[in-house]
C-alpha cells in the first residue's frame, strides 16, 4: 500500500510536469532547469514537513499549511529565475512556479495519503502483511478524504498558475526580485485565505480555475516565440524518461524518510490539520464505531 501511494504521488507530479511541458510548446525550457526547479520544491517541502513534524508530531499538510508551501514558492522561484537567460517570456513564470509546486505536492501526498488511509475504514490495507488488490486500492483512493486531498492539490496548482503569471509579467517589466517576491506572496496569501475561509467551496475553486486558465492562455498567445521550431519527438521522449526516473527515485527516497519519522501502525495517529482540528475532511465523526 505504501508503495502504491508513493507511485500515486509520483504519478500526479508526472502528469503536472507533462501538462506544463505540453503547454510550453513554442520555446520549451531546458529539461535540466525543469528538474532543478522540481527538486528545489521537493527538498524545501520535505524540510518543512520534517521540521513541523519534529515540533508538532504527525500532521496533515492541509488548510492554512498551504500558506507555507506557497510562501516558499513565492520567495524561492523569483530567486531561482532571477538571472536565467531562458526566462524570456511571461509564460515562463507559470512554468517554473508550477514545476516548483509539483515537487512540493509530491512530498505533501507522501505525508498525507498514508495517514488519511490509516484512519479510514479501509486501513486494514496498510497492516503488515496486507496485500491489497486493485479493488482495494480503488476503494481507498475514492474515499472522501482522499478526494478532498486531490481537490486541495488542484487548488494549490491553480494558485501557482496565477502567481506564476504575475511573476512572469513583473519579471519582464523589470521589477526587483524582492518587490516581485512581495507581490507573489500577497497574491498567494489572498487566494489561499479566500479558498480556506470559503471551505474550499466549488465556486471559489471554479473562479480561481477560470482566472488561471484565462491568464495562462493570454500570456501564451502573446509569446514572442510562436515561430520557434519545436524539439524532435525523440528528444522529448528521452528527456521525459530521464525526468520520470528522477522523480520516482526522489519520491521513493522521501517516502522512506517520512515513514521512518512517523511510521503508520495499526493504531490511529493523533492527526491535526494545523489548526488543532482532529477531524479529517471527508470522514465522519462516527468512524470509530464502524
């Protein structure tokens, strides 16, 4: 089960990176920079989780904890692209911001999904010696708590698109890096606050999604590289294979580290969402009587 969760977390990041790479079609960023930005987000989120868990114990990285993830992205991504020659169009801000967050959400899933499964009615799939089949995994991944987790993942990525669009515009306007950091931080905080206060309602997520898609579409239409040749399909396949192997290797490493710090046993762990609440979204309070 833990291996399947590791694979699932890696697969989500693979899909995000694939979507970014396909969207950046006119003048794609070097794959080395994409990998470095991904690993930066991955490593920073891992450090955040280890540090928070050391003081607070096992926790779910949801709700207001998303501010820490987006805050790190708002600070580090502008610093990462500050002197890059490849940062030559506005859409590139979206590319690097979302890639950074793809690394972050991979670690968040490695932390959250085992704990959500362990306190669900299907936690027997995590017991030692258990061999869950495809039906068991389908039931676990379709549970309300895990569906809620994926919804928050999409919300983080959507906010990342908005912050990345702002980063790309301000970078091309020549703003200083710290003014850009401040602007991206404020935008991320406002979006997270709006979504959290509204209880991550569908209309808020829908509004953010429509705004993000429209912003990305407008910036890509104004690309200065619309006539640039695209790389050969063979080169794309080779780069994609290398990136997937790197991503899955990093996910396995982080999964081992997080499991050693907070092993999932047969007992339900005292989880919180960072606000002192022990109730997990999507699970009923009566689960202990099942």
